[in-house]
């Protein structure tokens, strides 16, 4: 049996939620046909935000927490992983390593998801934890062409732009 604390215990010990809130989330979890993590249920119930849950998950897994909106994202890393897969996996690759990729993920504890990302990226993944909502925002920021086009046009003087 693992000595690793459960996410609810970590959130309670940090003072982020009460034991009654965790118990209510566990009760909801038992009644679900499709499993959800307790942290996700607590977020849906408004007991805590997803960044707090992500930070607790990072502590639980012994992985770094990263904010995908403040990372310097290598465009080659983003274009290596199809947007559909990034959205489904709630993960964004952001840096090339000597062998593999750094990836911010909402749930790096999901081994099959990590393996799927390794297959899609063609190399090992060094998973780091990020808040799901911020990963989704980063995916939109880096995969959508409109923001990129706006950044590119910002450097063009107005007199050179078409009317």
C-alpha cells in the first residue's frame, strides 16, 4: 500500500477545503457511472479552484507545478502534437529536451495518457502538472492562428498594411 497522501487529505491539511467537503465529493464520486477525480468534483462544486488542486496534485506526485500561460512555449513542440490530442488529454507540450518533450498536463498520474502522448510526440514525456483551465487557455493561445497573426501584424507599420 502506498504512503502517498490522497488529494483530499492534501487539500484538507493545507486548509484549502474541509473534511466535510471532501466527504461530500467522495459521496458524489461513488454515485458516478464514469469516474472523476475527487479534485475535479471539488472544483465543480466550487469548493476550490483547479489551480489549487493542480498544486496539490504536483505535491502528491512529486512533480513540478507549472503555469502553462507563463511558459515560453516552443512552437515546434506545439505543432508536434495535434490540437485534438492536446485538447482530449488536457496537455500541452512546451519544450524539446535532448531526448523527449516537457509537457504540462492536468493529470500526469494517468499512465496510459502519458504513453499516448509519448506515442504522438515520438519520444519520452517529462510530465509536469498544470491547472486544467490554464492548459486549455494555453492550447487556445498556441494552437489558434488568429492570436499568432495579430502578434505578427503588430510589428508591421500601419502605412504598410492593406486598407
